[in-house]
C-alpha cells in the first residue's frame, strides 16, 4: 500500500519490479507494461523488470495479476499517478490502468493484496484514460455553402439531391 515513485515532480517510471513479500500461498505476481512509443511488453513474473528502463521511455499503462492459489484467495489492487491527470482509481486483477494516446507517463504506483472477502481500498470507476482519436471534416456543397462539421464516419454532403461536393476541409 505504500507509494513507489514520485508525485508531481514530472519523473516517469521506466521500469517496474514486483514480488510478493511473503509466502501467502502458492503462486506469484505477473505484470506487464505499455512503454510509450514502444508498445506492450510481455508478461514477466515476480522479481523481473517490466518496462524499458535503460532506454528512458516511460511507462503509460500497466496490468498486474496473481497466479495459482494466490489468485484464488486474494485480489491484487493497484492504482497509478499519471502526469497531467493525477491519481486514477484502483484497478484489480489484470485490468489495464494508466493513460493511452496522450503520451503521459506513470509517475507513481500503489499496490495492495487483499483477501477475496475484503472490499477494494477505494473507488474502482476511473482506472483508465484514452485520448479519442478521429477526424472531423466538412464539405462545400455545389452552389450552396460549407456544411457543419461532422466526425468519424458521419455523412458530410447531401444525399439524393443531385448536388456534388466541390470542396472538403
């Protein structure tokens, strides 16, 4: 439950190494990270580094899960502090948390293992942020005017009126 990393200093995490501190049950912790400008890394297990620590690219997303008896008896909760966003809510059991599309970085993380009977350590609603990608456009209809802009697959122009598009923006 302690914070690892920094908050508000603009220092992103480039690598993460997790391990279960005691032998609660058989099993281990597995995790993977999405390194900005590189992509998803393969899952690694307890004690191995996930990320891109030597090349300086920051982690933007992370997933963490337990295996075997650990997964049967416990939930693993984790939340991250993301640059320009702040703390996100608690993710659990292999959910993706962090941000995508902004090129923001995870600056800090908190991780807790709780018995299946225990409640989550806090809100679990806002665990992930994604920048919406798309395109906006408008068209100039023959002998008419510029039409209002539309987005991502919507129709711009007229249908069944015999008026061609003479310009697009």
